[in-house]
């Protein structure tokens, strides 16, 4: 499911969210509503699989590579 994001459990608790809750992910390029799942990830990291949701968060700039940056994006997470 590409509308499902994985996040560290401590980060999720800090946001006042539980496994399976929905949240909004927002970047400078756009925002999407996703279902959050607890995962074994470092704090501060979110995993969102490739798909329509991820595409809505990335820009079109490719810096000459022909491929936009999918990693290292700053993302705001709102319950």
C-alpha cells in the first residue's frame, strides 16, 4: 500500500499518534494524508514507498540527473 508510511514508535508517540492512525505529511512541494505504521527505523526518519503519495511530496528538479531527489527530504508530520 503506497498510502502507508513507516515511522519510529517514539516519534509516533511524541506526535500523540498510535499505530494505524492517519497523519498529514507536508513538504514544500505538497502534502498527502497517510496511514502511519510503527517500524524499526531511526528517530526522525519516515519511510514512504514509491507511488502517488511519494510523488506528491517531491519536486521536479533533477539537478541534471533526470531523476528527482527521493531521499533526505524535510517532511512535516501533522496528526
